[in-house]
């Protein structure tokens, strides 16, 4: 079967990402957006290398879609396992059109509460894991001469909420890395898009996707109010997202940043307007600190 996959893929490799049917490599495919998008891509006739920490969590994809899906066990914090999984997916399908970094979780705790170990562990998954995938995939994508790297970020890559400030910080770093990457690899024919969902009713709020720092009593009331406000937040249906995602990845000129949901732009526009107003208010004082050396 692998030989057949390679022969079929090589026959169309030169067409790259303009092909109607694409080959995806997806991390965190067991639940949330990773699962929704993997299933939707397979339903539309694409091929998917679906990865997850537990093979059992994605075994049903193999049963349902057969040779069009390759299921791989992958912990993105294990760099050697990442290299092996990316290489195996490329060998199986003969190419990779889309590399989607989706694995991640949120650390819940105030800035004072979370320990350095808590923060490092989250960054291992949210930052260093995606970096390992990108660095493993890039030589293969360069050799192909095409590819599209997608990263699941958040509208919290632009704005910040309390209590999950460290998670927001990981998304700000994620955004900066991908923006730099987009400039660095454009000449190789490789595209980059940062996917920025708003609030959706995925499993992201489950215990598997949240880790809690050890709490301090002094923040108890503040966090209770925060979670109460959060519980009233309107959430979108994740099953409504694939059509928009596919329109973006099928575009000849996909955007660097791509919002999912209708609440993101108003929130970000308001926040950025406030930032600009503050910078402009203090412009004279700020400029006074700039004395040019002749």
C-alpha cells in the first residue's frame, strides 16, 4: 500500500498545493480543531497524517478512511519522535502539502501563582513542539518546492486575558515566530498562515487541555469572577469552521493571519486603537528620549 501511495503522490507532486486534494500533517488530531479539521479534510477527499499522543484516540479515523489516513503516535515535546513522524508521513504519501501545528494546552493561573516549571512545560508543547515540527518538515518542503505551514494560534495572540496570561504569552511568541518564518521561507515557495480562532465549543476547556497552577487564596475572588464571566462567553460551533479553513488553504495567496469567528476583529480593533491612542498621547515624551548620535 505504501508503494501505491508513493506512486500516486509522485504523479502529482509538481502541482503542489494547487491540487484539489491535499496531503495534511496534523498534530493534536485526537480532539478539538485538530480532530474536526482532520475528519473534514478526509471527508472532502484529502489525505491526512493524523498524530496524537495516544494512537487509540485516533484509531477510528483509520477504520473509517483506510489508506487515505496515516495515524501516528506523537508527543510533540519529543524531538526525535517528531522527526520520525514527519519523515514517515512524507514517505507514505510522497509529499506534504500542509503541515498543521495544532497541539497545545492552556496553563491556568495568575502570573504570581504559576511556577517556572509550569510555564516551561507549557512552552515545551506550545512553542518548542511546533518548532520541532517546522524544523523537521522544512527540508522536505524545500526539496518539494512547495508547502503550506499552518499554526493554530488564537485571538489571544493579539489581546490578553488575566488568569491565562502565560497561555497568551505563548501565543504571542507563536505569532512572532511564524511571522518571521513567513519572510524567511517565502523564496522557497512555502507559505505560512497563522490561524486565530475565537471562542469555540471545543474540548479545549477540558481537563486534558488545561493545566492548573497551584492557587493562592488572595486571588480566589478574582479568579471566581473571571471564570463566571468566561462561562457566559458565546462560543461558536467548531463544525462550522472547515469550509472557511478550506477556502483559505485552497487560495493561491493565503493570508499570513486568518481569523476564525466574528468576534475577533472587533475585539482586536478596539484593543489596537487603545494602544495607538496611548502611544500617541505619550508621543512627545517618548520622542524626547531619542537624541541622535552624529
